[in-house]
């Protein structure tokens, strides 16, 4: 893949304000930027966000200020903060629904596929998630078909299992981005 393939492509990378999973943010972000994709980081606030392993990043915008008209893909990172900051975020669910309706790439890793499930876009689709009784219950409750795999691509909807899947997840997002 060459940088020119992704010229003009934009990704909205959503993280929890605290306790996001560092690898699930920084590994895909680095892959996206190396490919020439413009990445905008969004969180609940624009104050510096902290990862569970100590990494920090200053969000560019608030989730509430984002519009999917400005992006080709949405990527939602996981980590324990996802449950507190992202799972019930109605604006984030609206962004996911808008991205899906417009045929954009919609993706989440670790426990954040729950956001996609709650937004109603995983119904009847194969997906993966970091396994816990709570995450598996959420996927089942919203009609997702869980498979314990590293990354699952279901059209333009991509789910990743855990931090060890961060690179494969990022590459899958880039692959789907070529079709947008």
C-alpha cells in the first residue's frame, strides 16, 4: 500500500478520557499515519487523556463536536475506560450509526465492540470482543454473532479482540478504507 492510496482519507479515532488501552490507540494510529491517513483523536474532553499503561495523548476534538461527514472511518479503542466513558455515550452511538448509514468504515477493538452492538449495527454480523461475561452478554443481547478470533471483518464493520490484535486490527481498517 502506498501513501497515495490514502491521500485525503480521514479517520476519527475515539478514546476513553482515562484508562484507554495504549496499544489499541497508538499502534493503529501509527499505522494510519504512516499510510498517509489524517487521524483526528476524539474523547469526551480535550484535556490530555491517559492510557492504562501510562501513555498520554491530547484529543483534537470532543466526541460531541464530531461529525461523520468529516471522516471516512471511525475507530474506537478499548481498555477499561471504554465502559465508563464510551459504552453509554449517546453521541458516540449516533456517530457510529451515521458512519454505518453512509457506508463508512466502522470499527472497534477490545471491549468497545459493545458500543457498536448498542448502536445496533452488529445485529446478525460476526464480531469479536475481549471476552468477559459482560461483553459477551452485550453482544448476544444486541444480536451480534460472536467468534473468538483476532480480527473480524464483516463488510465495512471491523472488530478486534484485544491489545495483541492492535496491529492486525489497524491493517484491517486500512484495507477497508481503500473501499470508501
